[in-house]
C-alpha cells in the first residue's frame, strides 16, 4: 500500500477571547504566532520503506548556487505556468485594520501589543485556523482563515505597514507525525516575530507547547515565499496532480534553489513519474545541501531497494533505520508486520510504543486491538477498539474499524 508524508504550515495560539494560547515576550509578556510545516512520505516497500516528501522546512545553507544542478524537466505531463504571488500584499482593509489597531494605548508594549491582541482576539478578528489552507497575506485577512504560514504572512505584512520590524522565524522542534488519507505528515514549525520599541514578540497561532529553550532562525522573505509554493505543491501532490505539484515545486526552486526540502519534494514527483535517475540526482542535491537530511536518505534507500541496488542501499541503511525509530508510524508498520508473522506479544509492545509517541492517532489503537485480540486478550482488545473509535476523525473512519475477529 502506498503512503505519502507531507510537511505543512499550520496551527493557532491565542489570547483571552481568541484562539487559545499563551503570550510571552523579551523582558515581559510574549505572544506566539506560528507556521506549521509537514513532510510528505510516498510509496512503501512492504510497509517498511517510506518515500518522503518535505513541505516547507527551510534550512540555512551555504552551498553556492553554481554547484547545484539544473532543475530536471517533467516529461510526458501537462505544463503549468504558475503566476508570481506577492506573499505580503496588503489590501485596503488590512491597511485600515492596521491603522486602527497599531497605535499605542499606553500599555507596556505599545502598538505591537495592541496589533497582536487584535488579530488574536476572536471578538475582534475571528480567525479560524485551517492547517490545509495556504494563502497570501491579503487573502488570509479577507477570508479570516488559513494555516500558520498564511497567518504569519498576514501579521508580518501588517506589522511592517505599521512601521515595525517583522519577520518569519523557523523553530527547530522534534518532528510530530500525522496520517491523513494515507499521507503521513511530519510537522515542522515557523512563526512570526515583531519588534517594536525594544520589545520582541514571537506570535504563535499553533497552540503548541514550548519545550524549554528552542533553536530558532530568522527566515528571509524569499524562503517564506518558497515555502508558500511548496505547500501548494504538496496540496497538488495529495490531490494526485503530479504536473501541478511539479510546477509549484519548480516555482519555489526558481525563487531559492538552495532549499533542500524543495529538491526532496521535486524528487518524489520525478520518481512517481518514472524519472528515477532525475529523482536520484535531486536527492543527492538534498544531501549536498544538508548531508544528514532524513527525507533524502530514506527515499534514496527506498529507490535503491526497489531497484535492486542492494550495495547502495546497505551503505545508508543504518542511518535510515535510526531516523525511522523516531517515527511512530514506522513503529506501527513494524507492529503490523509482527501481526502478519504471528508475533503478537511483539506487536502489542510495538503498538504501545507508537501510542507513547503519538497518543491521539486512532490507527495505533486499532493495531493494538488487533494484536491483543489475536493474543487472546479480548477484554483489552475491546478497550483499545473503543479508544480507536473515540479518536477516529469521522464516521467513515469509525466504520472502517471492524472489531477483531469479524474481518
């Protein structure tokens, strides 16, 4: 069964009446505003080997552009001309909102505090977070919805309009995984920073809990724009429109060819289109830019394994396996394999390990229920099945959870 993994921008934090959250800041209160990113994984080899597609993880690299290969052409597919979008375009409504809410009210943090409070307060702005919707700043403001790249773009644009320093920020966090329609998502993180009158605000709409001191990096506008096209490319790939996905990834690379995640995503499209040699070149480019990139390593391993190049696969197998052990969905796959091999105790242990890494994934509980039932633990299996059904996102998913023993 084929699977995919996506990196995406999303998430929402809030203030008192808004989208729930916390506020922090340099030397005082601070607000978090984020952009969530995902990584997309592609076909499996026996449930075990993932081809990964990365969405919007921009890294700081120093490789000179002249050392990078030309962008491969996509053969035997329709051609799309992707228009250039200004990610930070201001609409008249945005300018009016900014003027109204960016003046200091005598609060300790002045105009920046007032502006951030306004966009985070549901009674004033009523923003609905949608992790799958990537929009430029003006469309985000107009529709009052979008993911975190969308929200951060809107906030950065308005803060700059108010004369403040504002920029996108990448946050290094441990990857978290999610499975959506057989597309496995690994989350990365971007947020917005506003500096005003000596105070720095990190505005995070993701709702995620900060874990101690986190490494961050300021993103150039071009990097954020590349992420914008990358997200749209992943949307197209999930919709099975390879040609459109390719066009978006190519557009992102034309903006900044040093972004390894775009080369990795491009490689997924090329591989699916039968252009294996071009895909390998793209993955090797990723590794030139980021030698320890888990996506490129994993997907190269899949390609070498599928194509019978066992020596090349063996050379990177150890590095790939270390990365996979951090992925709860890979642990679930091992549990499913253990069930197939009648190793039910092992399957139970593996399913519980996956749950300990991601407690809200209903599929993990269903795998656990199956293993428990086959091991003769019927009461425990019933409890695990109930948990899976409670966590299932919709009725269709719940209906798919057939009680063990009735399949």
